[in-house]
């Protein structure tokens, strides 16, 4: 069985994330969405809320498992018996950052990182922009899956 991990903070999960998850599920037998929790980050949504948004979105999909974790992503991959990480690349800035992360992760653990690009309609979506719009009372519904209750 080929199992891949999609790590992230998912604060909140967006339709861009869903695009990445759906593409990944066509390649792998099982996808573990790993919702990270970093005590140094200031999240808009709690770990429980972020995890539940994703669980609600993918309930009934037997290929997708949602788990939360702390610590190094490569350690979580080992714990989950996965040799693959999936990361989304929207632009060259993402690529440079993700390439360095992939190299470090491979050096630490021999875990391969696979980069996927979003559809053109989703390439501009980021959780950071969504949170900024939300903080300023803007409408973000079209960027979020139905499972995200505001």
C-alpha cells in the first residue's frame, strides 16, 4: 500500500488544500492529512477545529485519514509508516522554500517529497490571505470548503 502524508497547519483548510488532497488521492492508496500544531504560531482556529473541519470534509472517504501531530514531520511520517510527503507549489517562492525543506527531510529520513501544483483557479489561494480577509470582515466563503463553519 502506498501511503502519503500531507502536512500543514490548515488554518483554515481551503479549496486549494482540497485540490491538493483530491489530486493526491488519485496517486496514493491512502492519504494521511497531518494537522500540525506549533506552539510558536498564533492560530485563528484551534487544533480541534482545524482537525474537525477536515474530518467533516472527508467523512466517508476511506482513503483519507486525518490526524494531528507535534514535532518533526519526518518523525510523524515514520510513526505512520509513510515514505512520502505531498506538498503544494503555487509559485517560485513556494518552490524554493519547499525544495529546501524536501532536501532536509530527505537528508534526515530518506522520505521523498512530491510536489503538486494547484489548478489555475486555486493557485492564488493561501490560508494567510484568507485569514487576513476574515480579520477584515471580508467574504471568504468561495475559498473554503463547506465543512469550514465560520
